[in-house]
């Protein structure tokens, strides 16, 4: 799995509005199992995760869920 394009961003009201307005129908067919809930973040991403975002909600990093409401 290639993770070079993943960018960690804090989930804010503004980013939520942008995500809703930029929805597209071209998503991956299946979710990435390595990014599933309650799974440890893959080691390559752990080293890139910014300290200032620890404990804060972030935007979805799995392309499958990026444009879906899944709360």
C-alpha cells in the first residue's frame, strides 16, 4: 500500500463543509483494512503523524470513506 499521498489534517467545521461540497463518486471500491477502526496506524504513517494532532479529530485518510458520512 502506498501512503505517500496521505496528509494529516485536523477536522474542523470549515474542512467538514469543504468535504461535503467536494464529494465525488470516484472512490475506491473497498476500504483499506490497514486503516480500519481500532487498528494501529501502519508504522510508515506513525512516523509522519504530527505531534500537534495527537488527541484531535482528523480528516479521513482512507479514500473509501473520505466522501461518505459515517458517524
